[in-house]
C-alpha cells in the first residue's frame, strides 16, 4: 500500500492466486499490480478534487459568495 494512502505502517497487499505455474503467477501479479496502481491514482485524483472543492467552498464562504459563482 502506498504510504500516502495507507498511512504509517502501511502493509503489502497479498492475494492468493491459486495453483498457477511460476510464469502464470508472474503475469497475474503484474496485471494485478497495474490495476492496483491505477486504482491508487484514481483515489489520489478524487482526494485532490475533493480538496479543491473544499478550498473553493471555504474561500466562497469567506467572501460571502456562492461557490457556484467561482469560475472553474
């Protein structure tokens, strides 16, 4: 698990792949790792978008305007 997502003491993700040859297991592991990296990136993007929305809302509150009037 990436430290920025899992926090301190992050651990590895372990999955049983069942009875596979070494080559099959390696291919499956590489595919799963790619999927995990993609999902971690999606989580980071969602967090960033949420952080931006929250910042816009805070600024709009301070300026006493509607967040919908703030340009994208």
